[in-house]
């Protein structure tokens, strides 16, 4: 269940409470669902009870108690706990986590994208400054992924090396002429970027199918068409992209590292344009993100060599069905002793085959650190893995990055996904004489879902996602 779907479930709970006469309020248009704050629990939390307290004329805590049973009965919700002044903390069920992985694998790198084009048109403009141009380029990509049609404009012509090395393009420059891009198709505003329903937004490609909606809502008038020499009407609203400028030219870093250096800091922060973005160590967030993606691809190849593939499901095998648990035996019972011996022997057999010993890694390697610092999987098979929570948040992050014109939110989210997937890597493949199980297939599916999110996010940032690193 994605945050958007959960938000709809919260609104449905409010609607049921109103229909049954428990609340006398107007159902709001949206319900904010976020990660639990301090003192919270579960996977998500919402302040809908506090939002309704004043119009309902009741304490927020009372409204939360009214909504709790309605929300707890929603599909995919395992439990709802009220904390603080009236926050509803929601824990998702195992079936919701499995459905999330299935949805990501089905949509691939396009997970989190809008299902189709919207009526939104956004005009972006920026000064002739390298960071502003890169940020505007990525904001246009993110907006297009959310269904908006976008036009980008720069105050002056771009240096050719920015297009060659950084891969940036703008639709118009100066007084409206196009630059570093292909000409627009028929019936399309100059340089406007519109997502294609079939294949999605592709940077640098124009869509010349002339479908209805290209000129809709742009104020061009009946039968009119924007052309190369006729810029869009000046009354259209636009957003000026003006981040803190880069302290020096980032071209020496190359495309991927330079883009990351300019995009990862928030708009108001000064970027660090140094060769630290080229270092292949855990201290480099870009390396962690790309390494995590490359490892997920390697796991898929290794699993194919072992004869199994991904299958979404609980990441932990079911417990509570062993002989010792069904029939407790005294310590000196032969069966108990045999079971203990088998456990010790199995552990002895697995130890030489551990991931660190199979592939020796330096002390500062991300896998070594993550395996030492984090428990790879939760104990409860139906408790969402921490990685599942990060993946479910991807749609919300994309929507917020588009709404706030903030690609740094997407960059930081990719780092969070990468840090969550690294502890999982060591337990995806069977060890020693262990046979592939349903848990291994489920972990592989979870890792592949993380890889799809990382690949899609890096693509929106204009950064390569290498399968080998």
C-alpha cells in the first residue's frame, strides 16, 4: 500500500464515521500521511483527527478513537494505535507489503509516476548558471513524471559543453528561441515537455502526436498554435529556479558526479564541488546509491545461476512449526540433543560460507558496515521490512519533489533506500548447502523492487545506474 492509497483509506474511514453519525464534519479533500514522529509507532501516521477537531467541536483524542476502528478494518492495515494528542499510527499488514513489491516489479523504473497526463502546465525559467540549469532540467523531468507538461527557459544561450558533459537542455533561451533540443511537434507549445502515456517522459525527446490537451488551458485561443517564433503568452505563470550558485565549474567531475554534487544539497545550500563525489567509499552517498543498485542486479544474476527467481512474499520464513516447538523435550532427550547438534553443525557449515568470507571487503565497504550495524530482517514475517517502508514512500517523495520543485528530496530519498537495502544483500542468496526457499525468493523480489526504485530515481536525476560497479 502506497502513502497515496493509505491517504484514501484514511478519508474513507472519515466518510464511514460521518455516514454512521459518529462525526458531524465535512470530509476533507486530502489526508496527510507521513512517517511516525517522535513517540509514534508503526509504518505511517496521520494527523487527521487534529485536523477535524475544531470543525467537529470535539477533542482530537476523541475523534482519533472514533476513527481508529474504521481505519483498522481497511484492507492492508494490520493495526492502528492512537498516540499523543490524537495521532493515528498505522501498521501495514503483510499482504500490503507483498502487494507493494508486486506493484513496483510490475511498473519497474516508472513506479511512482502518474498514470497519465494531467492538465497542469508549468513554465520554468533560470539564469545562465550551471547549477540553476541542472536543477531546472531535473525539476522538469520530475514534473513530467507526475503528468505535467513543462517548458524550460534560460536567460541566455548555454555553453555547448554543458549539453555535452552534463546532458542538460532547455526549450527556449533569451527571447524565445529553442536551444539544445529537438523542435517541437505539431500542435505543441514551444519546447513544452509532455509525458507520453505509453513510454513515459524521455529527456531530450519531443512528443509530436498532437493529442488533445497539448494546447488546452494555455490561453492560446481557438485554432492558434505556438510556434518557434511565437513564445507562449506572458501572462502564463512561471517558476524561477534560482538555487545558490555553484562555487566553481563542476565539469571536471563528469556527468554523474557533477549532477549529484549540484542536486543533492537543498536549493538554499551551497554545493560542495570536490572530488569527494568520485570516491568509491561509504562516505560518498552517490557511491552507496549506485553500489546498492549494482548489487541488486548482481543478486538477480546469481539467483538465476542457482536456479530460482524472485517471488514477492514475506521476507522471513514462518516460525513455530519445528519439532522442538511442537513437543517440548527435556535437555537430555535424544531428539533434543540431536536437534541441538544439527543446529551447531549447520552453523559450523554456514560460517565459512558467510558473505564477508566469500567476498572479502575492506573495513569501510558499505556492505561490511551495514551487515555489522543492522539486523538484516525483522523477526515477524508479516512485519514490513524497513526497506518496504522506504519503497512505499517513493510515490509521496516524487509528488513532493514535484510540488516543491526540490530534486534534493529525491536524491536524499534514494540514499535512504540504498541504506535500507544494503543490510538485505547478505541474506538474499542461500548459504552453503541451504536450498532456495520462499523467503529467499521474497527477499530477492524485495531487492529487485529496490533496484527498480533506485534506477528510476537516478534516471530522473539524469545519472547513470550501472549494472556492474
